[in-house]
């Protein structure tokens, strides 16, 4: 189990380090909290869309609320794992605010997603 955790941690650190370098290279100079906000927000909304499609395929009625709860739960586990990995390896600081920023990123992305859904449904009703 220790080897698996180290492998997962090294993969996460690889992506973290390269994302920081890419951010600096592009002149964005995001701090750690901003990177967590954008990355977890994007990852979360992609995960939500996949989970939602899968559950809708399995049943005939909407499971949006269940998909949201499932996605949010997975993200909570993921952001805690990222922070623990940072603590173990010494790459970055283990901070609770990083966790909250990442989850806020998903909530904002989800709100935008719902906005698009409501607009699309409204337009569909308008043109019927």
C-alpha cells in the first residue's frame, strides 16, 4: 500500500510541479490557491459530467442531485489526498484553505453548468 501511495503522490507531484511551471511560463503567476481553484474546478465539472451521463444512462429519470453529491464526495477525498501528498513529500504546503479553494472551484463551475442548463431549457420552451 505504501508503494501505491508513493506512486500516486509522485504522479500528483509531477502534475503539480509542471502546472506551476506552465503557469509561470504563460505569465499567469497563479498562486497555489488559485491553481487549486481552477484545476479542481475543471476536474470537478468534467467528473460531474461523466458521472451524470453514466447515471442517466442507467436509469430513466434524472439523478443530478445524486451525481452532484457523488462528485462532491469524490472531490473532497481527492483534495485531501493532494494536501496529504504535499505534506508527505514537502512539495507545497498542506493547508485547509487549499481544500476549500478547490471545492469552491467546483461549486462555481457547477453553478455555471446549471446556468447553461436552465438557459438551454428556457430557450427550448420558448421555441416550442
